């Protein structure tokens, strides 16, 4: 039953998730926070210090704790890790 709830759950701003890094790009990392739900953790929101390379902070397969900061009009999920550090 819990698995079904996760599949239909919609993330909301302010919620905190432990997610898995699925892709790393020069501008940030994509994190799967729920099954089939990915958000962008922008490089500027990864740490309190300036991050030069995403790979210095995280790699594909890593588990990270993130907070949903915004869901835009196109349902893109924006994440932050900086607020949790």
C-alpha cells in the first residue's frame, strides 16, 4: 500500500526528500525524489560555498537530502540542498 501512495504522491514546496542522483550536468544534478518524479538541484543550491563542478559535490547514484523549493507552471521541480546544510 505504501508503494502505491508513493506512486501517486505529488511533491509540494517545503517538503524534504532523500533522493537519488540520476544525472549530472554542468549546471546541476537531477534527483529522483519519488518514483518517476525528478527535480533539478541547481549548482547554486548544492552547498553554502561556491561549487565549481557538480562532480565535486555528488555523482550519479549518490543519495542526497533535498528540499522542494518550487514547482513551476510547467511542473518542473526545483530543489535545494543548501537550505538543509
